[in-house]
């Protein structure tokens, strides 16, 4: 599987700019690229409590529709973060968009300090089958909690896709976390982060990465903008799982109702506290 990681510097509350950069990156993909990934919240940047109602869009709104049209034109999958407006409720959401439409939606479940008061947390984890691989989505701070990736693994995930908005001085934290989440769930992990400074003077740490199911870091970007091509050798899944399976040997499983949705989407609902 060939993937391109679009490690970009976005602008907060500037959807037109961010969308144009996304469309340009999609158009620039190599002919054999199957998936391109963008950072957390790329389409709108990070809104504040004062701007979110103006900036956030429904998933059938103009920005997502433009990305879907580009995915169809290039016959490619696109993973991109959005500020979602669901009838006046706002979520930090990542989408897997294919030429057929939105294949998978995930709302960030673990809100970072700057998310609180802006977004509501999601209430479920989900995976879907795409190009013969079962994939699941996570967002930034989520990967610091082992349960998030384990929830996706319990839903059959073979590829963990992480949209990231991680800033200094926490770059090393996510470098460690993404390798651990891949190794302990024997799954590939792809992470793409933002770079440069945001509106609130946070400096985003880059470090987009590909990790194999043994926890080996196969690719790591630096701190500059770039569109990086990586390739996943899916035979490594078999190699990582041939002698033992953590999911088979674990003594405690995560609680929550598993729901099979139409189209092969599997969801694990988070129990109420």
C-alpha cells in the first residue's frame, strides 16, 4: 500500500486557504498512491470557542464535498481532519474519504486542553474495511491512552491512522506513543502532524511517521513541510502475528457494545461513566 503524508502548516480559522492546500496536495499525488493523509483539523484549523460556530461545517458541507470530488477525480483515499457541525454540536472529527464517499468518521474522544469548551468528545471507536485492510482512526491526544488503539484492535484494526496536531515540547511523547500503540496491537500505524506556528503561538512538532506491527519506526519526517511517500508491506502483519497474538492472550478486554453497521463499519460504543 502506497501512502503520502501531507505534513503541512495550516491556518486556524482559514478554511479557504487550508482547503486549497489540501486540493493541491491531492492533485500532486503520484499515480500509484492509494491514500493521502492530512493533519488533525486541517480543513478549518483549530477554532476557538468564539469562532467554532462560524467555522465548523456539516459533513455534507462545501469543504468536505470539495475533498470528495478531488478523491473521485484522482481515485484515491483521503484522511483529513475537520471541525464538524452536527446540528449545533461541534466535534473534532477525522474522515476517511474514498471515491465512493465517507467510508469512516471518528470524533476525537480524548479532548486536549485547547479542545475543551470548543468541541464535545466522541462516544465510540470505529473501523472499516478499505482496500483489503481494516483501518481505524485516532486523533492526536488519543494515542497517549493505550485503550484507544486497543479498542480499534478489538474491532479488527490492522492499520491505525492518526491525524495529529502535536506541539512543542511534546513531540517525543507522540514518537514513543505511536511506536507503542503499533507494537502492542501488532498493527501498522501512520501518523501525520502539522508544522510551524499556529495562531496562538504554539509551534507544531512535525515528526509524521510510519511504524510497522513490530513497533519499528520505518519513516519519520522532520519539522519542515513536505509531502512524503511511504509504502506498507502488508506481509509484515503476518510476520508480527504468526507466533503470538496479544488480543488472544490478554486477560482483560475493554467493555462496550460492539455494533456492526451497514457497509462493514464496526463500532465499539464507550460505556457511560
